[in-house]
């Protein structure tokens, strides 16, 4: 069988990189990967590295002339967007072009935890709007959400042993509510491998899919890190009321100044916290209720990194962090 | 088995009346029906008639105190809203109360043809917003859409023989595009019988369901009426461009004056026409793409009124119209 041709937008971001890895290393289905890069990013080292691994890297201006985009996508079977959040609106012309080019499946940049489509996390709503646009076009699609990354799950520990693995903005060590709310987790490294399974699976066409590795409460995470790391962790909790007042504050700051990215980021962080740590939305049960297919049921043979093994490796200094800024 | 307790809002409207009939006449599952009436409507003849048929009629103020609504819904298994469009927002407190009362399934007032959730018909978007609100609550639900009613499908014929069966506002005899766009149809009388099947079916819990009887193009409808009625029909077509300019005009009238119900009605009529007669959204294929379960697959044994039989009966003067104003 000839390889499936996949175009990836945002191939050098955290999610995009995992997806490219998953596609290139797919043991069964063969994929031929094209990375669509912004013209000004073409010479970046990360794209050079992709070229060295056999990825076609081509310049694509999503805001540019539609005809050029259509011609770039001609012959492409699957388009995957892992676009940076601030550029989400560019998925609209990308979807238009994919429809005209006859792309067989469009994967928008969802890749979030399980959240109600509307009314809890503002930027989840943006993704729903794009999904609805895709549906209006009748473009074949799959909408993929995933567990909360292991890489964003570790708490800071007193000795500082885990600091190297934490994202730069990981400043808030407080647990939601009573810490007993379950939330599904996934290793970012596994997400691309799930995507490689999903996009050639006829059962997932025009469906929403939720992939995750294991479900943990925040207390279970802390218990595990204490047990494996041999250090006691302080546990501070946060109430729904506190989170809601932060959300209101951030929203009014952001509405007063829509270019205030810090306010938007604070808004989003607290809305996400409300969703997974208080409401308990990020679970397989709620995903099923919302009509998602469950990755565990689709791929019972999928081998994934266990969270316990991830924590052990992190304590050994052997994991790579995400969102680490200049590091 | 004890009967399933169902509360119906809007029981005296066209859709609500069909639903109450479907529930009361259900041959298998037994339903105990409560009609929630606005306090000021309690003495209307239509509610008296429901009482005579064994329906509990109770006053409910959806905008009133939540506790009263919760207590009204306590013990109710299924809530069905067939509320008048202008009151759709009242479904929000109704859903809140249903959640608190432990209602096992909530059927919002969808009951439209198949339309993209967003971007084509404004008032379909309102229904999506309510669905998303229900999902945020994690209230068990079923979302039901249905084919275009036979009762709104007949063309006017030169002899005037069908006039008695046409709705008062049926003034536009033009066919969409080339008249060859397929659109799914249903007898309003069958819709309630479908609903009676759906609401006690575990397969439809937390799902969207699409029910319809038969698929016809507009030309096929005209051909059939010509053949059975023995009269030639003039066929005037309407282009997408024309519909779009009507939509723009109506939208700007409506935005200039949001109390202009005529503008809203003209907007909705033309948006619906664009959807089913030009875009061809109202089909089982598109419903499947949008993730709806198909009534034909769920209930292959369902007996329904064939469109040909409906037309024959209409020509014999034997059908009852809908939306006939004071008639």
C-alpha cells in the first residue's frame, strides 16, 4: 500500500512534534509527512531537523491566496493542525482549502482535556466554533482530545529534584477542592502515537475521540510522588469560590484590554483548573456522555507509558520537560 | 412495569400535541403524561381536552422560583420540551430544575430538520447553545430532529383543492435551485410516535437522533402531486444568490429592530430554504456525518404514513393542516 500523505501545521510545537514522531515511527501504517511552515519560519533549526528525518517542509501562508493553499494540499490525504492557539482562526482558510483540495480527513487543533463544549473554558468554545465550521463545509474530520499531560502533572518537591522537568509557568502547587477529583492523564509522547492510529482508522471518521493513559486524582499523584521520591509534600487546596473569583478578575482584565495575554493566560489556567480539578470534567465517563469514542476501547493493545514509570524516570533526571522557554 | 412518567412543556403546540398522542397511544411502553402549562393557560380548551384524555395538567412557571419547579419535576422520569420558539430561553431554568430533581432524560425542543449546528440557520444555533448548557450540567438527554413535515410540503394547485390543508403563511411556491435536491420528510403525526420509541430506548441516551419517513426532491413532490391530482403545476426556481440577498435584507431589518417578528420570520424561512433546498442539508447522510443516530436503523419495524398516501388523502379533503391560524 502506498503511504498515506499527511500535512501537519504546527509541526514544531509540543503537540505537533509528538504527532510527527508518531507518524514517522508508525509500525504499521506508513505515512509520508509534509510540514506546512510559515514562510518566515522555514529556516528554523527545528524545521531543518525535520527535513533530516525525511519530512517535506514547505512554506504555507494560511492567510494567503486560497488557490495556493489548495494546490499545496492537492494529493494530501489527511491534514492535521496543531497550530498555536493564538492562530486558531487560520484553521478556517485551511479547512476551506482542504475541502476544495478533496482532503479525506481534517484534524483540527483540539488536543485538549475533556471540557464541556461551551460555558466553562473560553478557548474550548473557539475550537467548537471551528468544528461547527468544518461541519458546515461537510469536510471529513476527526476531533481528538487527550488526557492532561504527565509533563504538566508533576508537583514541585522540596529538594528541587523535579524542577528541571517542570514547565516555566508551573507556579501554582495548589490542588483543587479536596484533591479527590479524578482526571485522565497521558504522556505527551504517546499522544502522537494515538493520532497515528486514529487517522487511518475508519471507525473514527467524523467522530470525536478521547485518548488517555491512566486516571489519577491529585491526591493519588501526590501520594505516588511522595512514595517514590521519599519527600513529604505540602498540600494546599483551592475552593471553587476562589477559582471563580480569579476567573472573574482575569476576565474583566482581559475584557478591559484584549491584548493582555497575561490576563488571558490566567483566565485559561483557572478555567482549566475549574474544569478538571473541581468539576471533574476530564474523565472517560464524561467523554462518553459527550459522545466521544474512547481510545481504550478503540485500541486495547496500545502500549503506553505508565504514570508511575514516568514519575520514576523524572526522579532519575531522565525526562524532558515541556514549555521550558529558553532552556 | 410501572408507567414511565413524562412531563411535557408546550403540549398544545403542533409538535407537543403529536408527542402527547404518541405517548398516550404507545402500544408497548406505558407512559403517564403530565402537561406543564403556563398558569395563565391552564383554563384553555386544549388543556381541558388533555385532561379528558387522562393527562395531568399542572401549572408551571418556568421563570418562577426554582424550588417549585424542582418539586414539580420530582418523580418525573423524562422531561420533553416542545416549547414555543420565542420561549426557548426558558429551557435553561427547566434544565436546571430537571438536573436537581434527578430527571433521567431531558428532551429539549429541537425537532427541526437537519441543519449544521452553526452558521446557516440562526435559530438552530440557539438550540445548540441549550444543548451545550445541558451538557455542561451533565443532564442525561436526547436531542431529536425530524424530517420536514408533510403538512408543510404540499404545493398550492390551480384548482385550489389543496388550499384547505396549507398553512396560512404558505405563500412561496418557488422550488430551490434546480428542484433536484433531496430532503427528508415526515408526517407530523408520526413524530410523536417516534418520540415515544426514542425516550424509553437506552441506545438513544445522550445521543442525537434523526427521524424521518421518506426522502423526496422538490421535483419529485411536484411530479407526484401532478400525477395524483391531475393538474399541471408551474415550477419557479430560486437561486442561492436570491436567497442570500433575502437573508441579508431580513437580517439587517431584524438587527435594526429586534422586535420585528416579521423580519425574523422572513430570515428564518429563507435560511431554512437555503439549508434544505439549496445546500441539501436535510438528508440522512448529512445527519450521520453530524453524528446523529438514524431512526430507520433504530426502528426498522416502525410503520409510518407514506408521502404518496398523505397526498392522496389531502386531495380527498381528508387531512388536517398545521399553523392554520384561526381556522
